[in-house]
């Protein structure tokens, strides 16, 4: 990870499953991440906006609007931005390919690294057996997931009062329930098998809210994770290699340094005002 003037700089950044329009979305942390990161390319790998949830209950606070504005600003200032459609925002699929400002909206895209390796970038819902064959069950699961996230808000309210960090109940259950662990493993293999058949060096996806960097039978499987449970991003370095950024683990360093700088600026401004007054 490169840091200069409190900034993380990468060749490309990949984020997925932000779920704007839901109370579980951690838009405040994503705005922090955008503030302290720069990249030549930005890939939004599906489920950025949760249309499913918004069709039931409209929820759109200012922070969610700020995320959209921040992305549009990045695109205007030269960052190449791709918005890949997911299942929760699938309503936009009927309009692709299209442009929203300087953002390219697509179903999938091929990313080539500086090493010449080709990666398929796609949300990944097409390989979800539940999504493919029982969409109603997937939507039922989405409702149950939303209930877990609402419970999580209550849990973390009391954790915050006790000075404890954010904790995800949904993530905890995902790793404890045997069938969930099995589902993740099968999904990763299925997606990787597809990439191998299509002769890609790797595949970059989201969908299952589980950040991962694995090799399956010669194919590099990369998952961006999410900004609901784990606040993770996938980053491509300038040498063509990848790493997963766990924002919760590193954010305090950047936020603390930024706050110190703000204090210094404020102190300097006050000194200048006193000098002018005298």
C-alpha cells in the first residue's frame, strides 16, 4: 500500500455491494475511503443502489447522495469509472450499455492488468443457483438479511455506547452456519470454472459479500466484498498485483492523521486572525 500525503494510490479500485438506499449501507465509511484514496480506474461491481429495498421502503439520506456525487466528481476529474449492474439494481440492465455523466454502465467488462493478464469483471449473480432458479427465494432471503441488518443497528448502538468497534451479526452467522460456508465455496468454484472455460486469467466479482483472493485450478478468483458487513475494497497495484483493503482495519490511521491536520490548520487560522486583529 502506498501512502503519500495521507492518500492511498492505486492503479485500479474495485468496490461492490454498497447497497445505497438501505439502512445497512455504511456510506459514511465509504465516503472516508473515497476521501483518502485515488485511482486511475474505479470499478463499481454491482449492487451499488439497492432498488429491491427502495421499491418496498424509500430510504435515501444525504450521505447516500454524497456517495453518488463523489463518484461523479471522480469521473469528471479523470478517473475512468465503470458501473457493472448487479441483481439488486438489475432494473438498469434493460438500458445498457449506456452512460451516466462520465460513467460507463455495463453488464460486464474485461480488465487487463499491466502484466497483460485479463480479468472478467462482473457482479456474479448469474452463477448464484438461488438467483437463477428461484428468484422468489432470493428475495425472501434478502428480506431476512435486511432484518438481520436492522438488528445489527441496535446491537452496534449499544456496542458504541460501551466504546466497542462495529460488529456484523450477519457476517458472524455466515461463517458459523455450515450451509452458508458450503454455498460460498461452491459459488467461488463455479465462478472460477466459468472464467477458465472462457480462457480468462481471473475473475473479479461481488454478490456474496465475502472478500477473497484465491486461486482455483489456475484461475485467480477475486471478490471485492461489500460495504454493509465488512467495508472492503479490491485494489490493483501499479505492478499488476492485487490486494484486499479492509477499511475498518486501516481507517483509524488516516482519520486520526486527518483530524490532526485539521487541528493544525484551525490553530494556524486562529493565529492569523489574532495577528490581523492586533
